[in-house]
C-alpha cells in the first residue's frame, strides 16, 4: 500500500517541499495518478475539486525536471498546462512555486488580461513549464512567439469547463502543433460527450483514473436549501453571513455580483467581487485580500468556481441557483477542502425550482430543505415545490359518464370539421378558377365604363368631331400618351441626285 509520498517514487527534493507544507499522506487521486504519470502513459483522470488533483500532476512534472536537468530551447516549452480561466492558471503557478522551491525551474503564465509583451520576452528564453489559457496561447502560436515542437507533456485541466466555455475548436487546433509521442493528461470533474471525443481523438491507449462518483459532492459538506421568495433573498443572505469568518457567495450574473457587494457594504459586511468584467489585476488583488483575511466575503460568478483554491472557507452560499447542474458541484467544492468540514446553503425561489430538481438528479440525493416564511421563520420541509399550486394545477377527478359525453362531443366536432375540409379540398381548384375569371371580368368592365363615359362627354362638347378624333382628344386630356412628331418614312424622303 502507498501510504506516504516516499512510496510514490518521487525525487527527494520534491518530497522535501511537500513535507514542508505538512503533507505526509497522499490523497486517493495522487496515489493512483502519480505512478501512472511517471510511467509516461496517457491518462484520463476524473476527480472532484478539492481532492488534491493539482499536486497529482505538478509533483511528477517537477520530478522529471530534477531528474532530467535538460534546459528548454528558445521559444519552446518542455511542459504545457492548459486551463480554462485566469484564476486557475494563477493558482497552478503558485502551487508550482511552492512544490518546486528546492528545484531550479523556469515557468510563466500565458493568459488574457495581461501584457503580451512581457509574455513574449519570457517565451523567447525557453521555459520548463507554461500555464496557458487557450485563447492567448493560440495568439502566441499564430505569431510564432512559442513553438510546441519540443513539448513532452500536455495537461488539459478542467477539460469539461473548457468545453462549456466553447474552447473545443481551439483545443483541437492547439493539439495539432504537438509532436508525435508526447504524453497527454486529460483531467475533468465530469465526462460530457465533447470530453470523451477529445480523449478518443488525441490520447493513445489512455488509462482511466477516477476517484469517487462523478458529480458527487464531498461528504463532509453540509448542504441545505432555503425555499423563499426572491425579495427575501438579500435579507436571508445578511442573516447567514453575520458572524461568518470566511465565505464565498455565488451569483449567476456579473451585474448581480456587484449589486450584492453594494448591499452587503451598506449592512456593514466587508466584501468584494470577482467576475469577467474585472481586469486581471483587480481580480488578483481581490483574491489576495480574501486570502490574507482583509476581506471576509468574496462574491463571485461561475468563472471563479474552479479557479479558487482557498483554505478555511467555512461557508458557500448560492444566492442564485446555477442553471447548469454540474456548476453546483464545483461551487460547493470551494469549501471542505484539505479534509475540513464545510457548509453549503442555497437560496431557491419559485423560478429556480427546476434547477434544483436537475441538481438533485445529478448528485443522486435529496438535499435537506427549509421553507422561509415572510416573517422570517423557518420550517423544515420535505415536500417537492413542483407539487405546489404555483407550479402545477391539481388534477380533478371526473366521472365515467362525463368522460364519455366529452368524447362523443369531440368526435362530432371532428367529423364536422373533417367533412368541411374534405369538401373544401375537392372544390378548391374550381373556386380559385372562378375567382380568377371574376377578377378579369370586373377589370374589363371597369375599363370599358371609363372609356365610354369619357367618350360621351367628348361627343357632347364636340359633336362635329369623329370618333377617332374624340379618342385622340381623350388621350391627350387624360395625359396617358404624349404626342411626338413622326418622322417621314424612307419612301417619302426626297432622294439625292447622283452626280
């Protein structure tokens, strides 16, 4: 049995850094993944957040750098880690710095929101490890700022989130730049179809390493649902956060996150927000203040749900229920990390009950519920809100006689309609032809009436003129045709005398 990091075959300097962080026993994902990665096999890993997945692939990378001691060529990288968000890229960068403090290595983060010039300078020297987001990495590949021709290991972390964010085409294009024979690790919390397709296309005879049930929350998280009306949510949030040392509040929108921060500050609760509209510098400053306990409450959108690895987060509050069931698992995974306990409270209003059902179906368990009344009192309940009159009307019992009567009435109506439509279908072409003939007749009648009425007026005024002259006069008065001087025919023209 592999009970300690010493038994995994890692380098002494790597083990020294791990022990300095007071880690002695590897987690289940680390026990399974590290030996397989050191063997050089392609791996498909499935594990939830908070299980030590990052260290499971970072430690073998540092082991190889120390054992190989081969410097990267200019504009190349030996190891590439691709992640969906900037927060996750920064978090992995910090983990590499912690575990690699006794191993000389070079690394950088390539991501949007930061200056491209500094990244180009770092890439020009050649690096041992590059942590990148797909969009910015593609930009550098298109400008030849980086080459992947000497890359030995590629790690796709949080692959399912990258698929959700629409990075599937970008990942496929990036993988085409890699040399033959490289090692690929695909790590994900869930296994949707696009992730499976990616694995079957680019991984060669991969080993499956899965820990626990997919999309199952950590058992040490105490989950609770508060069923309430939307206007009461802010008041409930203040009650939950009062006296809490460190908590993360998740919202569905960026605008909603900013509104919650303003409301909490009005109530005397120090908080800050991170979301996509914030610059990378602002997001990093907010995270640093939260980690250093200068701010107790962090309000975030789903973009940060997988990029946050912060200890001592006691509470996670879902102010808005996530519309993607998998996001619920990733949100509440921000608490109960490193073996500690955690509390996850979700505020669910009437419009979000369907999301709650999907979440319970995904995690295969019923979450304890409390109904919050208008006066603020709470009552434990086990009923399904979808059975409430607000969402579905109760079915009325009918007698057999009334059912038979309704059936007979419906049949009569249908027979009448069918008879009517059949007759219309048979005579439809005849009716259309008749209509066309009527229209033509009416047009001709109208034309003749107009002409003869004008002709009678002309006869009264000019009784001595002929019918043809009358017609010409009517045309000139009506202005339908303009009179032009006709040219003489060729036969009427005088011929020139021959000289």
